[in-house]
C-alpha cells in the first residue's frame, strides 16, 4: 500500500486558486453546493468559549485526516471540525479495506495512518487554507463576517501513558499555540502569495478536545486522562461515550428484534468491560467539579461506534465497529438517558447515523456539534453537507425562527423535544434493516485502465479526494508493433486500442489509503484505486509502491510509467512533437502520429527483435490527457 501523504501549503493554495478560477470548483467539487450562508438566518452556536457559524461538522475520522478533507468540509458548511484522533502509536499496520459503507457502515478499530508530526502539519495547513479562503473572499462573503467562525476540535486517545508521552504532550501544546509553525509556513509561501505572508492568523488552533478511549477502557483511566488534559493543558474536554452504556439487553433487543438487524451479533463481554451507566454519571459529575476548579468545561459525545462480531467477512479482524442508522437509534437513547441523569444543561455533542433527514431534529435537541461520517462516504461525498444545512434552514423557516438559538429554545424545551423524538425512533422505518440492507448496485463488468461507466461516483465517495478525472479524446487507434528485419524495424499491425469515453479516471496514490470505499460504490468490479492509472507525487513515493501500475511526472514533459511490471520513461519534445521512450537500455523515438522513427542502439539489433508498443500507446494517451487537463484538480497536482 502506498503511504498516505499530504501536500505542502503552497501547492494546495495554487491548486485552489487556479482550479477555482478555471472551473469554479475546488478539489473537483463544483461551487454550486458550497455553503455561503442563508441571508437573514443565523445558524451559529457557542461551543465552549468559541463561536461556530453552524453546528455541523465532519466527525473525527476519514473526513478530517488530510488538509483537503477539512477544507472540503468547510466549503460545504461544516464549522466545527473534529480532527482525526491522534495517539502515540502512529506507525500501526492497519488492515485493508478498513471501511465497509455498503449500507449501515462498519469500520476497523484503528485508522490513523499519519505520524504525529504529519497530522500536525495537515491540521495547520488546513487551518491556514481556510483563513486564506476568507482573506480572498472566494465564496463571495466579506472577510470578518461571522459566517467564517469556525472551531477545530482536537481528538486524542487512547490511554494516559500515551497522552503523557513527550511526543503527544508536545503535539498537544503545539496545536494549542501553533505560532511557530504558522510563521514557518507563511515564510515558505512563494512571491505570488506575498499578501498572505504577514496575514495575522490566530495561532490557537485547538483549545477543545474530544477524548477517544479504547473500547473497554477502565473508568479510572478515563477520569485520569480528563484530569490530566484539563490540569496540564487547559483543554475543554468532551468524553466520547460508548453505546454499551445502554446495557446488553436493551441494545440486543433494539438491534435484533425491534429494528430487525438479525445479522448483527453482539459480544456480551464487551458490555461488561465498557464503562457502566452509573459509574459514567458519577465520574462525569466529579469531572464537572474538577473542570470548574481549573476553568475548563466538560461535555460528553454520543457516541462511539458499537463493537460487534465480524459476520460480514469484509474485514479480517474478529470484531468490527457498527455505525449508521441503527447506531443513531441507540445513541439518541443513550444520550437522552444520560442527559436526564446529568441535568438538562449538560453539554452534549453528537455523532451517529446523521443524514439530511434527521440533522435538523438532532440539532433541535440542543447538541453541538452534530457531526457526520458514514453518510459522507456515499455518492456526493462532502456536498451532502450542504443539504443538511438547507434542511435545517427550512425547519427554522417552518417554525418562524431566524436564529438557531430560537429554534432550539430553552434547555428544558430541548430535553422535552428529545423525549418526543426518542419515543418515535424505534418505530421509524428509516432506521430498520429493511430500509438499510441494500448494497450499491454492481453491473457485472470489470474495470480496465481506460473507460468505465463514467458515473464519477469514485470522485466524491473518496474522503481524501484521491480519485480524479482527466480528458482524453475518444478515438480508435490502430496499434503497430515493430520487428527488426532486413536491417530495419518494420511495422506489424497488432489490433486496435479503443478509447470510448472523453472522461477518464485516475488515482492519486499518495492520497489513497486503500480504504475500499470507491470500490464499494463503483458499479464495476476491480476497484478504481487498483485498476485506474495511479499517480505518485514524487520518485520517493513512486519507487516502493509502483507495483504493476504507477506513474510519476518528473517534469511536465517527462513521465515515468510502470505498466505490467515494465518501467518506461516517456519524454515529449515540444519543438519536434516527438515522443522518446526509454525502455531499459533501448531508446525509441516516435513521431507525432506515434510511428517509430528511430531506435537505439540500432547497430547491434539482432534480426527478429520485436518492439511491443501497446503500453507505449497507453502511456502516451495518459500523458497527453493529464497535460491537457492541467487546470483540473488531480492533473494540477502532478507537475
Ligand atoms: S481512492 Fe478509494 S480506496 Fe483510495 S482512499 Fe479514496 S475511497 Fe479509499
Ligand atoms: S471508475 Fe467506477 S465509480 Fe469511477 S467513474 Fe468509472 S464506473 Fe464510475
């Protein structure tokens, strides 16, 4: 598997500016679903001591790992960004695939691929890019408008020893005050972005933190971590709760009997080891008092995923983690019970099975942020966020409220409303197995290097924007191999290469963690990230991972290409229009029409030597397609 890599700030900035200018899109997403606010409506919330222009966020996970993921969430209206969890074990070998979002949504236990320092870089780059978007007023909203208010919520795990380790300790201090990193990145900006070099940027990137602990983490460990984070770092802390708080009997009956997920098998042991409801309430009461002494706020997040037995066999581990619609029912139930015990003013954040149909209702229960993951793994990806906010605005309009504060009302009203929502949840068919059992349609064909159904699903379902499209002229090319006979290479017809579609798909291997989601949603078999041309950003990332499919641009006229275990170098001469192919020790020159004009070394070629050119033709098509698409996202990263 290629190693996940981020891009530097300047490349991101150039890509954003140029792509938006040329196509009115950013990272392939068209501007039509960028959130630009709803005139006359105030969707803002207070989050601890900060303001956020909307209560919406991507949940900590695949949508908050790389800088472009965070920027895309922001562009579509997210304003409380739960950063992907960091931890001391940052060189884990994570099984692939790691996401199964065919319907309800499952994932594997671990998922942080980046080293601590790399995560830090990604988060600072994303923070700065968002500030630059505001400064440029790219969305048409004047800078300084509350529309831009945004919070990055740090997520850290998983045990006290790791969180106290020098590397994590430094990481947490750095994210609280990133002025050195910001200055370093500003100093490295090229001249064309001179105006950003001295831009004042708030260095306090993360002052709130959501704690993620192991499933089965003991109560005293959780309590000690929260105390440490408040006392040593001054974080406002949200503790992520497990749905196991509801107890085995309730969860089993709800999932298997009431909602009809008979295929989901629980592990009763997991319920015994996880935090119990009463000890969680007692702990949070003690921590509230502790936080008050240290000037820190406390809240709870509902919920973590639910550990279940692996019956689907998509993953290799014995257990997997359930999310999506069934988790929504469990999480709302556990949240409601918990808040009743803690008091109606207790801060709650929420993430479980959020989609456009339940977002406004969930917000109306006075939870902030309300974050989403599984739904963004479906077709449309980040652009789905816009519809959540549009539905929320419609719900506010219906209730004749222009502010979210009025829409939610008092804490008591929100709890009362939650009561009514809870009563109807289990009977609501949208959460039942029958409504959530279908997998995305497969048509039975297998992907190849060129051509496919051109549905573009693989572009948006990828959390990392790792798939992209490029233009190629549809054509039928007669292929010629060459054979050395009678002192020269003679052409020999070798069939046709047909390109049927004007849009082709490729993959940015350095952005791809092989999570498998584009394979799930592609109507054809094989996986776009496996079958389509895979581009690497550098020789360093290309060399170890090229396998049978790898491309790398040395410069805009020179490309390294590996197909079928054979590596070539293609050079294009702009003046003559000729293509030179370096293949092992031989050098072949083709004219503009791709006819062989010379071969070297020619003096020592034995009779009957054969040049098989089919892959040269393919490489040339990809090379030209990428070059002519240089204003588009994907191709614009490669030169
Ligand atoms: S390209 Fe496909 S496999 Fe790779 S990260 Fe994106 S969705 Fe996952
Ligand atoms: S690779 Fe698959 S998902 Fe992507 S455009 Fe082609 S058919 Fe659609």
